[in-house]
């Protein structure tokens, strides 16, 4: 969605104008500004899925459970998605932002009057007074197939639409595999979480973060947890993604051919808080553009989400109120993300 601004306003255009200062609407309040620190060796866990269908499944399941409890995010390697496809997805994404003339990009601009329009945009929130992210994006509606309309996607490079379609299908398979492992790590049947959410609604969002002359004042993407069930993200070799853990921000160092797995709010509700959605953000830098591709897997808007009964007992009562997913999405966009306040609003006070 893009709301409340001229469709011709894009962050990339500002960056290419070689401005020394950024417009005030991109300046974060002091409490939200990133603190630039030195290098850290800490990173989210990396889990090797090799041997998933054999003797290593038990240890993989255990590692995923620990990552879901402690971080809400982790890398997966040997995940089964062809490396060539990951490279192609990154390449065509960069091609759109780097090689397309601006006026050609605008042919795919988001509908500013629609709350869930796909295409080329910059501003995500309805609130006209909200601080803007230092980011442009292209959003694709990919699943269910009834939402997939490749004619709304760029026609160049010639294989753009074919690659996005293949990538969508591969990400769905991986998401199903991971949700099965997450269910099993809780002692539940592998189908448990997927049964609770029904068919996936999937969006693929390419995010482009241009160099920023004042990175200490801005955020590429403000602090939030994702609304849906599970997000699968690939990035280039430029650092920028950060996850909040133990009252501090940890930079996610890119790993070659790895996919970042981010638990989203509905999974935290379904697991009754045993596993947490990851609060995360993106920071900017002054010298290098950054690219990421996030694949979001959500329930249908009509689905009602609540903690599953197998995880509720007298000693472990439900922690979250039931919520209709459409209402949750509306609240998220209306109030803005601000960390995890949207899911926290559903907590039951025992």
C-alpha cells in the first residue's frame, strides 16, 4: 500500500540527487534512532536442514525450537531452494531498481487510494504524519493463484515474471516444511500450525534501501513484528537487518545462500507465546544501497486465530485473545507497527 503522498515521490530519487541533509519527514524521533556500534560477532542461529528426512530430523527440530524461543528468527542453509533461483531473484530485483528509468517504474506504481495494492511504492502507512522509512519497494501478490496477476509485474528482464512465479512456489514449499518442524518441536503433529491458518496468502516484497547521507537519523524500516505467520527473507551482502533480543539490537550478518526465517505475530498467538515473533528493523548506511526480498505467508482475512488447544492447560492458560485476522491487519496499519505493540494489545491479563 502507498498512501498520503504523491506517487512520484521515491527515496531513490532523493538519494540520487546527492543531498547533504534528508527531509524532515524521514528523521526518526531521538528514541527510535539507531545507535551505530562497532562490529559484533553475534548473529541469529544458523540451522542446517541437511538430513531433514533422515537421522538428523530430531536435532534439527530441537535447534529450531530453541531459535523460536530465544530469537524468533534464524538462518536456514541446505534448505532445498536452488541457489540459482535465489541469485536470479536478487538479480532481477536489482535490475528493476538500478536499470529501469524512473518513468517506467511509475507505470507499476501502487494505487494510492487502495489499502492493499501491489506494485512500486515507498510509504506503507495511512497516517500522513508518520515518519517515513528510507526505502522503496515493489510488492507482488503471489498466492493463492487467484491473486497472482503477472501482468502487474515488470516485463523486463524477459524472465522476470517466470522467476517470481517459480520463487513464490519454492517459498511456499519451504514455509510449509518449516511450519511442520515448528509444530513438531512443540510435540504437536507436523500439520498443526498449518491447519490452524488454512491456505497461505503470500506476498513477495522487494525492498531497496538507497545510501542515506544521515543514517544515524533514519531507519530503512522501522521497528515492527510481521503481522502474519512466517516470513522468509533473502538479502544481498550489505548488512542492515537487525533483530531485537535481550534489550538490544543485533545485526543479522548475511550468510551466503542462506534464507532468514522470521516468525510472525499469528505464530506467537497460535503457540500461546511459547514461540515469539521477531521484532526487527532495517538500518541504512551512507555508502552502499541494500536489497532484500521478503516473502510473507499470512492467513486468509476471514480466519480467526487463537492459541491451539493442545498448548493450553490449567498451568498454562491462554495468553492471547482470539482475533480475526482482517481486524488484526486493519489495526496494524491504522495504529502503525511501533515494535510489538499490536500483538501485545491481545495479551490476556491473568
